[in-house]
């Protein structure tokens, strides 16, 4: 039989189904309860969009799949040991299996999108949106890795430009020329920046985060998070922070020394809180300008960080 016929015949053979076992690292992560903020945000934005229930279910499913897959890859790239209070997927299943499950999930996402009216809904081209946001996500994570491995402390502007999946909560409901569409996406971007800075702050100041991800894990990873960037740049002559980042994994005593330094010397936690408060004000004003949104306002209120957050 000619080779072309062999290949053609092989392409028509359905391989044995091994989905549950192949995807086990993904289902392991997905089964662990998260904070649920993304799901709530989707519902809140849909108060404006009025996407039909079937379409909303598909969008929620896709974003949930992408989010959990990204957690698996992030934990590998960051060397994280814990996720949501449990051993990270690659610790349980090994790196090859975890990587394959995450990338397999990406393929399943596009398979799901192809079933949604050829990848298109009345509310925008979801294939294009998902692809663009994945590019932003991996570019941002790649920059984090480069900054960490090259030991380059980025500027606050560089830091803010690294994005994530949160913006898909606005799922571009109209065409690109629509001013209201740009307003929704701009608001989602603003919430994304707020969420990212808040997460960095809580990582170094919250015992609840420590129980879920490990004590001040960003220092273990050598990550240039927002408070750390501020602390480095406020006093470039003091190498304490940089020395501890180099020492990853750092001891608890070293990490506490950095936390105390950021708190007392550079006032980096006070500064970070001031930025969070300014962002929260901008978000609240943007919600009001778009006609108000009780669900979204409730989420932002729940995310508010009071001054006395630190409990280490």
C-alpha cells in the first residue's frame, strides 16, 4: 500500500480514549476549591452583557479550564510546592505528566470553542479573544521568569504590563469600534492589575495565604513582586532583598528579615496599600460610570485590603 494511503487510513482511526488518566493532574487541581473570584467576576460582567445561559456556561467552562491549566504550568515554572493548601500537581504526578495535562487542556479548550458556532458567538470572536489572552498570559509569565533568572528588577510599569486571564471576564461583547466594549475591557484590565498587586501583598502579609501557598513563597521563588520591586528601588544601596532572593529557597528567618525591612525601612507595604486604595477608587468610579453593577461592587468590597492585614 502506498505511504499516502497508509497515512490516510491511519488518520481515520479513532485512538483509544485515555482522557481521565491523561488529564488526572488537571482534574486534581480543578477539584481543589479556589477563591472563586473569576467565576463571580464573569457573572458580574454578565449583568451588563446578558449573554444567554448556554453561551455563558461555555465561556465559564473555557476560562475555568485555561485558569487551572495555567496554575499547573505556573507552579512548575515557579518551583511552587503548594497550591490551594495541597501539594502542587507536578509534585504529585511529576513534571512530564503535569505539563502534558496542561497543554492537553489547551487543546481541549480549542476543541470546545470549535463547537461554539464555529468558534464564534454573537458576543465576539472567542477563538481570537482566547488566543490573544493566552499570548498575553505566556508573555507575562515569560517576563517574570526572565526577570527572576537574569536577576533584573523591573520597573512598576513593566510589572503592570504583565497580564493574565482575568480580562476575558469582559469577553469583548461588541465589535472593536464600540466605545462601551473598550470601557468594559479597560475596567477588566484595571481589576486585573488590582488583583495581581493584591495577591503580591497578601503573599507577604497574610497567614491565610501562607497556609495555602507556603510562607512568603514569592521570596522562595525569587519573584520580583510589587512590594519587592518598590523595596529594591527605594534604597538601591541596600542589597538585603536581592541577597535573599538569590538565596532561594530562603529560610524563614531570612524571609522575616525582608518582610520587616519592607515594613519598617522602605514602607513598601504602606506604599502598596496606597496603590491598592487608588486602584479600588478608580474601579468603583468606573463601575458607576458604566451605570453601576451591584455584583461587581460587592466583589471589589470583598477584596478590599484593610491597613492591619499583616498577621505574621
